C-alpha cells in the first residue's frame, strides 16, 4: 500500500510587502509609528522582540485581530546602540536593577570598566591574579580575622601612618632599618634591648636615668 503523497509549497524567498516596515516615530511605551510605503500605521513591540526599535529600523511585522506588532528588527541603518527594555522588570541600559544568576558566570572582555556610587562584593572565597594593580582610596578600612600578605617587595609611602595592635605585634626579619628625621621614641612598661654580639649607642649626648 502506497503512503499518501503530500505536496508542500516552497516558501517565498522574500517576505510579503505587508510584513516589512520602517520605524518613523517612537510614540511611547512600546508603541511606534511604522511606514509601509506611503502608508503609516501604529504598531506595538511584540513581547518576544527583545531589542527596542529606534527610528530608521527596518522591522518585521505581524497583523492579527486588527493589531500590528513588531516581531523583530531586521536591519539598523544608524549607529544607535541596542537596548533591551521589556516589561515585568527586565531592563538593560537603564537605571533599573540588573541581576544575573547562574551556576557560573564568565566575563572575558578586552577591557572592563565599572562605574558605580556603591560597590558591595561578598564572596565565601576570592582569588585574583594580575600583573600590575594601581588604586586610589580616599578612606580605606580592612577588617579580617586572619590576613596574610606574601610579596617579593612591599613599598608603602604615606604622610601619616598609624598601626594599633591590642595584643602581640611581632616582626621577624634578616635586617631592620628604622630612621626618623626628627624624633625616634621607644617606650614600654618593660623595654628589653639585647644582641648576640654587639649593642652600640652613638650620639653627641647620651642620658641614662
């Protein structure tokens, strides 16, 4: 028994003229005036059309129940940057909140620039590596239970520096060089100065007691 033969029409290489248009004016919230030849009609941006149309865009239209919708932007002749403005909270290129969630997020741009009034970063574990880091901080505070710094060379230049340790402050080094331009003061309830080989005091005046 032979199976029934079904003939399918070959789709047209080009969409019909009534499905193409050009945005003439943006009328408001997701509504646009679209030109189709000499005719003008009001069209709404379809919910699935993610990119917001701008004037001059060549768009694909759909007509249903007396309404016209912009399904997609086929061509943008200008240099307007694409923007996504959708209802129900999704808004890109605006002041609205943007949240990206997933198991993993990877950003690999050639350059990344972040400008914000407030930056809050929270992580259970943070690893970073860079060849060179430069930064300026007006007021900086670092609070941690355990902080370890491993460097080949550490250079700190400041007008004023304060360090307060409530308990133990321990320094272990091969050589320690302390120099003050005006006054060097060492004070403690008990002060011990010892050396394995040589202890030397050198000054024009030495007062003891």
